[in-house]
């Protein structure tokens, strides 16, 4: 019974947090705004992690990186993610942020002209971007280094 009360309390905190977010912003919280960043793969100078606004804002205009707009239902996306994981040692530098299509911020998709998953938005160190639909992992690897 004690563990049930603890779980219920934690669930209540999430509900209250979501309600507070809605009251202060007028928006429904998206998964990307309430889920902590998760490092998916890493070597000495390269990181593949889940997208979050803080990481995005820290990287933009400071270093080259890419955002991989991915969907759980996309077979091509799964193959590219597997390739990134398998070829992690070939990435000398940079960061790729994995953004889930279903929870992607609408303003990001609109601003960077992303209208389908399996898209990479590649940023240079000055913050300029190029949206590449169906990019090859090798192409992205050379762009973020």
C-alpha cells in the first residue's frame, strides 16, 4: 500500500506540473518539454542524444550539429539510427539531437521547413541551417565535424 501511495504521489506531481505549465504558457506540454535529455550514444568528441530545447539553444550559433527528425514507425529512420550507433567511432566531432516526430515542437518544424520524418536539419557554427530530407548518415557526419 505504501508503494501505491508513492506512485500516486509521483503521478500527482506530473499532473500538477503539466497544469502549471498550461496555466503559465497557455500550451499543452509536449513530451520533449518534460522529458530529460537522454544520451543515446557517445564517444570522446561526439554525442547522439534526444532533443531538448536547452541543448538546442546552447549548440545553435556555437558549433556545428544536426537535428534528426525521427519517427518510431519509420523503417528508414530506424536503419539510420542503427547506422549512427554502429559507426559512432567514425564521428570525430559534433552532436546529433534526435527529435521525435510525434512530439516535435510545431514551431521548429515550421521554421526549419520539416514536413516529414527522416529529415536532418544541419546547423553550422554560425547558426545557418540546411534541411535535408532523406540525408545519408555519411553526409550528416561530414557536416557536423
